[in-house]
């Protein structure tokens, strides 16, 4: 399996999700229904899928 760099859009989406997770962990965003660890995991999965699938 060859990995490729994610597109800029996929990278930005994963960074935005990671920022939301960090803000939830710090308590700045209080009404998040899931734990910030799971939000960060989603950001990592989005970035990993962007690296695995070519052109994603």
C-alpha cells in the first residue's frame, strides 16, 4: 500500500475537528455531547483516510 499526502481540504477539515476537540477539552465549548478524546480520534481518522486514499 502506497501512502499519499492528503489534499489541502482534508487537512483543513481534520485541523478544524482537532481544534474543536481541544476547545472541548479545555471547557471553552461546554455543550459537546461526546468526549473530546473521541472527537480527536475522528480528526485522526479523517487525516489517515486522506493519506490512504489517493486523491481524497
